[in-house]
């Protein structure tokens, strides 16, 4: 089964009858902060930049004019401050959609659940998420150190198959990704169109494939050999005049959870590797910093 999510999912979900959320479901620390992120309501801005690497948080916030909140627990480092008068939060998610599941649900809870009554708020807040991440190209002509905006994401990770979706339509992905569809539920989800328009000057647009691992799940062969070649599978797939451009590990989860929760999201990818040519960037830090600067210029 292939599912395609949009804002209708959120509209249906928002009508769910209010009920108290049990302590085992919404876990709070002794100080009243949310369980994994150790953040309180008010600690996070409505514009949020997500990165994988905790060290990349500082690479962004060094450009800030001021910092209000700085906290780290496990791989989740959060800094909230101001950049040119705008409140922004930068948070590291770690690697993978399993961590995206934690970060997005807990950040949404900080805004849209009353921690005292443990009920959904009447008036929900819609947030803006911008992913600044790294990725590997799967088309020969895509240059190392270039940038790709993820117009759509195809999830091989299976995360969204654990959630109800009330609006689905087929993109006929199974015929192009037969191996993946036999393994688990494929899903496809789009970015927020307004954010796509806002950041369109960053780079070219494409379809991003999200895998649930870095080596075998992305068809990398070192000592262990991958059963499948997702690079080859994806090269000839196109949708709405866009081709599959890159492989990474978070975007489909970001787009899917954002849409279901009523938020907006865009994923900006620095291409550090080309899986077809076998190349890797000789200046990865400089490339990532350039993407950070471009993003902050537009934010």
C-alpha cells in the first residue's frame, strides 16, 4: 500500500474529542519538562531548524544576535535565540526517522497540549520546520557540493505506517520499487508549497528517498553486501516532472509528521556524495556552512 498525506489528515485529527492523556503516553520529567528533549513550553520558537549532528547546532547559532535557551540531553541539543529580530530554535535530531518521531511529537506537545490538564488545546499552533541536512545524490549529473530541495519524499523507513491516515492516494510506487514494497509500506509525502517557494533559490528541486539506515538500507557495500540496489531502482522514477535525486534518512518522517500534526516543513540537502560516480566532497564543512548561510538569508 502507498499512502500520500496532506493537510486533510490534520483537519480530521484536530476534531478528535478532547481527553486526558495518560502519564505513560505523555511522559514529563520531575521538573515538568518533556521526556526526551527536556524542554518546557515556551522554550521553543515557532520557526525551527532541524539538523542531525549536535555540533551543527553551534554552526548555525553562531550567527544569532542573542541566545535565550540552550539545553542538551542525549543527542538532542536545543538552542533558541534571535536572528535579525526573528525568534528561531535550532535542534539536533540525531540520525533517522525514529528520532524524528520523538522530536516532532514532543515539540508539537510543547505547543499544543496543556501540560496541567493533559488535554489538547482548543487553539492549535502551526509550526515551521526547516531541515538543513546532508545527502547523497543518485543521479550522475548532480554535482558534489550542490543543494537539493526535497519537493517530495518517498519513505522506505516505514514510520508512517504506524499512524492512521484518513486521506490516501496511490502514486503507483510499487511498480517502480517492487523490492521495497515487499519489505514494508511505502509512502510519499510533499513539502509545504509556501516554504518551497520561499527557499527555491537555494538549489534544484527533486524527489528525496528516505532510508532507515546508512549502509545496507542505502545499498552501500563494505564488508557486508546489500541485497538491493535502491540507487538503480530510483534513477528512472519520476513524478510531476521531478526525478529522484538523493538518498538520506529523515525527510519523509519530517514531511509526514508535519502534515499530520498541522505544521509546515521543507528539507534542504547538501549533496556531499554522488552514489553513481563514487565521489565524496573534499570540503563537507564548507558546503554545509554555505547552505546554513543561504538558509538564514531567506528565513
